[in-house]
């Protein structure tokens, strides 16, 4: 794929369409220039691909898949090879079902026992979270299925998570809430997903300090930043903050980009930088092949992973 050539051939509308999903789970396809679509699907404890992947993201019907132990369990193994094995097994199911990106791992910090997604998070310890997430990325991407670290950053509660404002001092921010992300980014995941909440008063999706200054410039992440689903507050401000892909797709988002470009609120350089990252991601998945797979193999692996993660306590009294 000649990415620079495509950048010069794409129209403004086509570029803006590439920066917004085509539906609930796919990137946009530009048939005129033979740019294919790729698919994302939920994880990280097993593949959740909907039977109708173009419809609403909360559809109940999904393809059969193996349910692996959750992050809270596998982290209790204190063994990154356990989760690397698990991610590799999930990657087989992704290839089986023609999914290019799995939305995981999740490495937010367990800050409150009232957070109903704590089972999806590895630990209250950023060292454990970072090492486990790094292993998950390795396991997936060894088989060329992309990993997506989420949710960046300070997404530590479900109550008011769409509008809440997470405020942390500098030491807590770097040593607790983003240290795991910094570690996992060294494994070069294909995506990082922003969170819903505000961080220091600005939505994560359009927070230039969070996404550009810290995630990209300090932590060295140079691949695709994707929104959490419906997390974007202002598409053009998000673009300026280097958020590349808004999910799920809807016409208003790319129309706003076109409108704001003509109003000189965003530049072609802003647009091209994100389009270039999207095209690079799409190109990297073109060699992926669908494979036949027997789910019973992964059922056995899930059983073995659960055994490795048991923690037994003895009451000396």
C-alpha cells in the first residue's frame, strides 16, 4: 500500500470518513482506491463478535466463543506467561472469525471496591497491571491480531463515567494511574483507547495534554488512538488532540470535520497525520488469513489457565 500516494489521491471527504467508523465495529472502506475495512471486536476475556456486526454495539447475539478467566483471576497467577498464553489463544479465535483488532487489555487501576468493572482490571498495583497487559499484547500481536490498551486514562469508576472529572496530582498520575500504560506501550500495541471521563476538567477524547503531550510525546505511542464508543465530545478538538478514530461511526462526525476544515479550525496536516496512522494500521492487517479452529482446544486452555490462577489461603488458627 502506497500510503503517501493514497494521501495525495484521497478527497477531503474520504479522508474525514476514514477518521470515523463506518458502523459499530468497522473502519471505513474506500473502494475507489482499494482501501479495505478492518474490524474491531470486544475482549479481553474472550472474543465477542456480533452475528450482525454492522448493527447496534449492544446486540445480544454473538458468535460462540470461549469465556476465559477474567483479568482479576489471571493476575492472581503473578505469571505473565499465563496471560500471554491466553491472549494467543484468543488471537486464534479472532483469526477464525476474521477480526483484526481485539479491544483489550484493560489496565485501569482498582481504585474503589464499588467499581463494577474491577473484575476486568488486573490489579490495584500498576507494576502487576503493566506486566500483565504487556504479556497480553505480546500474545495477541505475535499472531498479528492487534491489541488495544484501554481506557486512557484515570477511568476508575462506572458511576458518572461519561461526565465525571478525574483529578490526580502529578505523582499519582505518573506512578499509579498511567504507569501500567507506559509499560505496556513498550510492546507496541496497535491501538490505545481513550476513556469517557474528563481528566483535569477536559474530556479525555479531546485532552491534548493527555493524548498528545503524555501518551504520544512522553510515552512514545505513535499508532492509532481510538475513542471509547460514543466517548467523543467534539470531533475536531479530538483531532487536534491526535485522536485518530471515532467509534462507532455516524455521519455527523465526518461532516463536522469537513465543516471545521473549511472554517480553518483544523488543518490538512491535522487530518493527514491521523489518516496516515489509520492507513498504516489497515495495511498491517492485510496479510491476516482466516483459519479453521476447534473451540474445544481453547476450552481446555481456559481450564488450565484457571488452575494456574487459583490462590489458596490457609487459616493457621
